[in-house]
């Protein structure tokens, strides 16, 4: 089973702060890295699928970068809002198991 | 329709009960998944179905029995569960299995199961 790690485990920020967190994954046999946002009582929602080294993707105030050589991805949120409060999960396809291996997530709380 | 639906939302059952969880998608996806998620932990894969055939069983106890009646439906039959099986059970689907970037998984909202 692959080792996918996320840090920090949790983060409390004030509304308007910008924040970022990290996902690290095995750098060998890279195919793709997925980012999900999971709000309480809702379905995990796909944010980004990142495939190329140096990729940078953006969706509104949220962006992500990818470094496949060193095995990490950063997720950035600019000007955090209370509605950004969620757990952010990264996931790495395990070709052996033909399924995603999830990191433990970063739980973000944005205080108004 | 990009939705994965799951029923019921909540389920409370005794250790001698038999119950089933249901999952449905109409996106034409050929891979469907069951995950188990305990509090403050990531989702853990239980089963993968590919083209309606069970392709992965992650050493899940036989008291959990998956079934894929057709390409849109996935069931999880529960029998003689233990209190430690209480968790959120998530269903997901994707175009296919494999590592391709196209295999983004779409999740349902989950069934919160409590075993007394």
C-alpha cells in the first residue's frame, strides 16, 4: 500500500487569510494526483486531477501545484472564506490495487 | 447527471440483523467502489467492481457482501456486523479502474452506519 501523507492535519485561519497545505506521495511510477474537498455531511468533491510535473491548476480562489520529481503537491487557498471550511484530501492511484490511496487529509476551519 | 446516490443516509442495526446499503450512478461509469471511513481517518478501500465483476476485495470480512446487479447499481449486504463496523460507508464510481487521470472518482454522500 502506498504512503500518501498530508500536512498539517488541521488548520484554523481567519477569514481573508491565505493558506496552503501539502500532499507528499511516492515519486516513482507517477500517473496522477487527485485533490478532493469534503465538506461535512456532503460527498467528497473532486477539485483537481494533476498529471504533469510543474502543473498548476486553478479553480476560483483555490489553486494547486505539482512536483512529481520530489513527490509533492501544494494546495493554496487565497483569501479564505468560511465556506472553504472542509477536509481537503489528496489521493494517489495505486496501479497495483487499481484504486485510489487517500492521504489522511487536512481539516481547514475558517473563522468569520 | 453527475451524481452518485446512496441509500439510506443513516442506518442503525443490531448485530443479528441483515441489511443492505445501496448505491446508484447514471454516468455510464464501469467501475464502482465501496470505501469505509472512520472518524478522522481517510476513506479505506473495501471493494472494487469493474464491468460488474468484483476485481478487488481488500481482505474484507465475509459479513460484508458486495453485489453489482448491473452497471448502475452497487449493493453492500450486511450480516452479523460488530460494533466496530460502525462507520461512514462511501460509494464511488469512475469511468474505469486504473491510474489514468480520466479516472476521477465521483462519490456519494455516504451511509452512516451504527451497529449496536
